[in-house]
C-alpha cells in the first residue's frame, strides 16, 4: 500500500473554501474493498437513530429500485464503489476507518436486516501509512491526525482533524487497553443523534459551512463534542436511553406527555437541547452560536431578524423546527426577542 498521500487522493479528504467536503473523484476506478468485520473503526459509537433514518436511505433506495437480490446487490455495490471511504494503514496491515462511520453502519444494519447478497464490505483508499508505529505511538499518531485541506488540496492554516475519537459514550478510553471496535461492534450513542438533530435546528454552527473555523477544531467529531455536552443536560425517560449512553441524572428530564409518542417527545427534547447549546457554558465548544444568532452562521443580521418576525406570536409547539427564534427562552417570540436581535447586531460575540 502507498506510504504517501497523493494530491488527488488528498482531495478526497479535502475541504472546499467553506470547509465542505470536496467532491474530488477517486483516482482508482476499481478501488480495493474490505469486509466490515475486518475494518477497525476510528470511534467507539455512532448515532444509530440517524444511521437508520438518514444513512440507510440511499442504500435501501438503490436496493429496492433494483428489486433486491443480485440486481439490488449490484446497484448498492456500484454506489459504494463510487464512494470509497478513507482509511489509515496501521501495524499488522490493519486498516482504520477515518470517516463515514454512519455509512458503514448503514451497510452493516441493512445486511443484518436483509441478509445476503446485500454487501457486507466497503471500498476504501489509504490517506496515510502509519504502519511503522506500534502501541502507544500508533494511537498517539491517530489522535494527532492530519491537516485539513482545501479544494485544491492545500492545508487550511493549522487546522487539523483527528483520525480517532477516543471516547465511548462520553468516557475517555485508553485504546492500548480498549481499542475501537471493528465496524460491526460500533455501539449506539443516543446523544450523538440528539446533538446532530440539535445542529439541524440551528443549535450550533455547522463547521462544514463555516469560513472561519477555530484553528484547533477537530473537524469530523464536532457532534461528539456536543453529545458530551448534552449528556449531562438532557435525558428522555421511557425510551431505553439508559442503555444507549443517556444519563438519568441529567439536568432536564423529559417524559412523553399523555398521548405523546416517543418521537414527539424526542422532537420536543431536541428543541430544548438546541437552546441549551446557546448557553454561555458552551462557549468553548466548536460551533457555539450566541443567543441572538438565530441562523447560527456567526452573525446577527437581517436574516435572523426575518426569522424572528416570521415566528412572531407562535406557540412553543409550532417552533420545534426553529426553536432558536425564542432567543430569551421564555416560551414565546415577541418584542423581547426582537430587542435582543437589534442590541446584538453584527458579528456574534460572547456575552
């Protein structure tokens, strides 16, 4: 395997000017593949809810459109071949996944559901050869990671991304003692899904769309930072969160109201979590947005004003898809929120 990172391969991991992952085509029309059972993860957890709701969707669609069976497997295989995953070569010829853990988990869960011949492998490309390092030195190299690249495959300042997230449901791990699992062993962390959903409703800035990232930000693991933050702050009873990384001792305990489904209660929790992410105690986290920055883009401006005016007078249950319009978190969008927009006009600043 190559021990260097060519420019075209680097672009596969590169980031465009606004730090969205670049769409550089792979240089190899026939990339190698590896069974999921032989590929080691670069983290301990995934957000299973989002794997099932989002990451499975394009795979299932291709399988179903082709009618399943051999034709469905061929359609999924073609899709995966066009989207090889980045890996690091470690000692003993072990491959370590760097990104796309949700996609690989989607493959695994669909294989478990549908059985053969649904694929149980991924195609890959090597971004770094660290096989000369062993033991603690190797794991340290994975945590050190590599540079973030722009659309021309040039380093973006001092910005780096780790190749390993060494936490299991918020608990720091020693990979020398407890290394990350092979892909089939990835465990669900429900707070990983909650943090992602809080981002979707503007709880914090998405660094894939941010033009001025924090230099020491770890690109691939933004939502894990927020998962750890929210773990002590929100918990849903009656949804088996105790077994999925949730903390029954969290500050806010949610329970489904009479006649409310778990899904509806979760949506209510996510709206509250998005507002919790705006607190001053989250200022050091990557992507923190000040309270008046409704859109979570780093600026308080006319767009935020327009969103507040559009939500004017709505009741709380109608704002689950945009909870951040309630800037002062009093349950209503009114003149107080408008005043906070005007008094904080300009670049988002700490309180």
